C-alpha cells in the first residue's frame, strides 16, 4: 500500500522503495542497475512500487556503482540546419528504446568547439555519436579510444561509421540533368572540412567523365541559405545551366538569389539539392534533390552504439552504407538553348569566356 506518512513534496529514495517492496536497498539498486542479478518477479515488483511512488533513478549516482550513466552524446555540426532534425529524432527514439538519455551537442561548424564539448561530455556519457564531425581523423580516433564512438556521414577504417550512398546519389542527379540536355554542371561546394562535400565533388567528377558532361566547382560556401545566396551572385557572374548544390539549404538560397536577379529556375538554370529536408517540398519551385534516409541514419548509428556499450565489438573496416534516391520536382527542366532571352545581362554574361576550368 502507498506510504501516506511521507511528507508532501519529499523526494522518494531507494530506501522508501525498499520498505514498500519488502526488500533490501541493495536489491532495489541491483533491480535498476543489474536486473539480470535479481529474480524476475522481485524485479517486476520493485519496478511497480517505484512507479507508484514516483521514484526515479539518478543516472550519475548509479554510475558510481555501474560505471554507466545511461546517457549518450549526439554531436551535430549546426543545430540550425534542418537536416539534423530527423537524424536527432532517429537517434533519440533508438536511445529511448534502449533506456538511454541523449545529450545533444551543437558544434556550430567548429572543430575547436566540437572537440572541447566532446572532452567535457566524456566523463558523463557512455558513448558518442558524431554526426558530420568537423574534427580531424586523429581527433576522432583519440575519442574512440576513450568511449564507444559511431561516426555519421564519414568513413574511417578503424571507427564504426554509417554513411549514405552519396556516389550513387550524385550519379543519379548527373544522369537526370544529362537526360534533360545539360552538358555542363556546376557544383556549389559546402564546408571544406565536410567529408560528404569531398565525396560529392569527386563523385561528380567521375560521373562527368562517364556521362561526357563537363563539370566545375565554385565555393566553398556556408551550408546555409545565406551561403546559397552568396553562391547565386557568383553563378550570376559565371552562368551555368545546371547546378548541384552541397545541400538543400544552399540550393534554396541559390534559387532565391537567382530569382531576385531575374534569373528563372528552371527556365534558365536547373538546380538540384541534397538531403530532401522538409523545405525542399514547400519552396517554389519545388526542389529536385537527392533524398537521404536521415531518420534511419540516426537510428542505425545509435543502435550500433548501444550494442558497443554493452560490450559488442564495433563494426570497422567498411562503413554501413544506407541507400539514397532522387526526388524530381520542379527546379529542374530541359536545357533552354537560349537562356535569359528576357534578361539581357544574363545572356551577355553567358556569352563571355568563363574563367572556370572544365573537365575535358
């Protein structure tokens, strides 16, 4: 029966649960920290009593006896970037299923801030998921020697990794643009420290050679809409008929920037993004993009991390590769043989020699 003698507002302790469940405090402790060492019927009775009394375990106190806090850190590059919303949701739900709490760390696109935050969190978490880390390979390996680590969107031979099939996504985007008659593609680069940025550019170089499409790169730019708008200014000075942006935010910024300068998307320029964030479907025109399984990334990385925390070896050598797909919307169209007819400045810019080197 409930203990009606306890003063209102007093915090329920492990001793209160022990009295109500008619067991020793040490048995209550084991029921929460090492349930396999407690009779299943007793453990269930203790959990029912704890729930009725409103008892909550203290993860930091429990860590004193179990060396675990039941917390993991999820490190993301930029909390304002909507690409991380589904990754975080997938990670949190997987962590909750495993009875873990997720500590979210925003690195603000800074390797220095990321490393400092990870070092501070190291003593209070059981493992770490690094999503699009800006730290060096050596820094990541150093962290992995101290805590179980899974890396998202980056491949390291000796650290468990989950990546998306970016080469396939870039190939599909290039094929799509080629089928629309575009024979030149401009890649608008994201952060230099971003592993996916390098992979996407190299994949476009390879696709261009195979499909006989000339490619060039401009940037790097910030992976934001503001970064895309700055890229639009360079595209206006060095026109293109087809653009592949590092991510959707940049692609949306490019569309906005070009539109303000009187350039029609997709009439003059076709634009393709990467990730398929929510805004890709509501922007005008709708953004053609390479859709990544963002929720599955966060979930798969976290589930693997939890198995490592329990003692399973991490899968190294080759990363787990998740599939992507091309989502075609209204930002891409057949190449206009006479772009910018109603926009003399765009047409004049196109007729001038371009300073960018093209792939032969």
